């Protein structure tokens, strides 16, 4: 293997600058692990004259992508520019030119990962993407290497920092979603257009990647059922807390008898669940394996240096493979054909908050409806609403199928004593 590994960087924003900083700072550790020096030969930027946050050789900067992806001197391309179509083309060209690729691009990997990995394998190149899920947490390597001998049955993730920050603050200060979002935007914790975070799409992309790896099955974004946090109210959080639960935006992927379900939604976790203690902008991924039992990976899900750590660790993995001459074989093709659970097979407990008429017979009408569908209550709370002839009823059901739950939900809306179904969430536990 060459004494120096030459890297081309596509993009020099927050994460790209972090990559340069870690490579510059950690040369000694890198050389110790793989026996070579790392040199950032070329960096693709939009503006050659912009002032940079990191120390980078002006001669390395280029606005011409071919200087990197067609350059025979470059061994590894690191893609940190984002976007989908253009990034995909650049990565495909780099792979076809026998360059190993490291990317942080979850949007791209969630949508086109299978195709890109196939091209990488055909060209005997590595394509690593640790930074695409949960920033600095080494969860992909945790699944692919650390837990490779086990059979994983459940992955639950708090994989979006923005929404975890918002829910934590709403819960702590009793504030509304809109108040906290505004404050989070002012502090730079939320994007000015937060749609993909708050609607759950960012988390869904990450869960498609984790489920594919954890279950060795090609799970795509369309397979993920998604609901965001925009309709969560401070009352929902208050009642969850009173009943001993914490609300989090949870990505959940489960496998039972060969069938899988993957979804992202605000979900109630019992306070003693390890994910219930993950607050503010932190991420965590809980993995259950048949043999190992419960494990949890916790850390920063974004940020320049944490994300760059994951990228440079991928670079180290490429270099180790180069030394052994085994690039392009890190992740085997999926072992299992995709089989999704049906609505009857997706099981959960549910939280429901209802406004009901405060009169005799109301409770019996509600309990009869649940009994008719064979679903019993785990917890129940009734509170009068001051100055009104209505009461608030909060129910946590026992486990039932999604199909049965939807039938109950629709029937509740038709029931005379129920004025409105104010909210409804899945509750984790027990299965
Ligand atoms: N927007 C993401 C988050 C970070 O809030 O966690 C990048 O994946």
C-alpha cells in the first residue's frame, strides 16, 4: 500500500471542514493504525475565494469535480456536499473509476443505497456511510460488525436531534410546539425550513438504512410509515408524564417470523425505557438481539466534528481494507427477501385522549365499544374540564393490532358521547 493515501473531498461546509480538521489533527493516530499518511489532495468548492474556517491549501481547492472523480492520483472520495441526483452521479463516476467512497448522505443512501452498493461491489470498491445515521454514533458499524453474529429483532432510534430538542423543551417547560420551534430556530438547533425534521422524513430515511442493515433486507423509504411531531400538544406531554411515560419521536423497526415493520412517530415510552432518558439534541439507538438482549448506542447525532469522526473512521476502514487487499466486500448483499407485516400483524399499545360528555352512561358506552373489539384498558384517567359539561378521558390500551385499533378509533368518532378524539399515539412496551 502507498505511503500516502490521497483523498478528494466533495464539499467544504460544516462537515467538510470538520473532516479536514480531524485529518490534520490526528495524522499520528491515522498513521499508527494503517501505516500511511492521509493527504487531502483536492477539495471541490463553489467559491475559491471564500474565507475558510479550517487550514486548507489554496492550491487544493477546485471548482471542477473531474479534478477529483477523474483524477488517477485520488484513492478515496469523501462526499459531504449533500443533495441527491448530482451527488449520485459523482459517486457513481468515482466508483467506476475505482475510487473508494465515503459519504454522509442519508437522503442518497436511503433512496439509492442498494444501487450504489452494487456498483461499488462490481468495482471492488468500498462505499461506507457511517455518518449518514446518527452523526457521531458508530451505529452502522455496531450493527454490521459488532452485532454481526446475532439475530436482531428490534431497532428503536431517536435519530433526529431537532425533534428530540423540541419535545424535551416542550415537556420540561410546558411550552407549545410553535413556541419551542421558534426558539430552536433562533438558537440554530432547528433549520429555517424544518419540514423534513419535524415531519419525520429525516428519521424515516435513517430508519430505512438501519432496518436494511439490521435485518439484511432491502427496506426502502416507501416502506416506512411516517408521522411527525407538529400536532403534539403540551397537554399530551403532561398526561403522558402523569401516567409514567415520556414522549419521543421514535423510529421503530421490528422483525418477527421473517416479517418486518418500520415506522417513525411520536411515541410514549415507559419512563424506565433507556431511550426515555435521551434528552435535548442527543441521539440514541436501542438494538435488541436474540442473543445479546438489550444494547444502546448514545451520542451526538450531528455537528461538524462528531459527524467528521464517523467519516474519518470510514476512511480508516477503507485504508485497512486496502492494506489487506479486500475492498468492496464489507457488506454482503441482503440475505432475506423483503416481507412487510400486514396491518393485522403490526401490534402496539395505544394512548388516546378524548373529550366526552360528562354524564351517566358515558363510560359504559366507551368500555362497551372497546370490549366489542376485544381490547382492554391498561390505564385510565378521567379529569373534569373546568367550566364545561365535558370531561377529558385518557386511555392506554393493552396490545392490539393496528387494524383493530383503527376500527376502534373510527367508531369512537361516531359515538354520541365522544365529542372529539383529541389525540392518539403508539405506546411502546411489552412485545
Ligand atoms: N437534521 C438532523 C437532526 C441532523 O436534526 O438530527 C442531520 O441528520
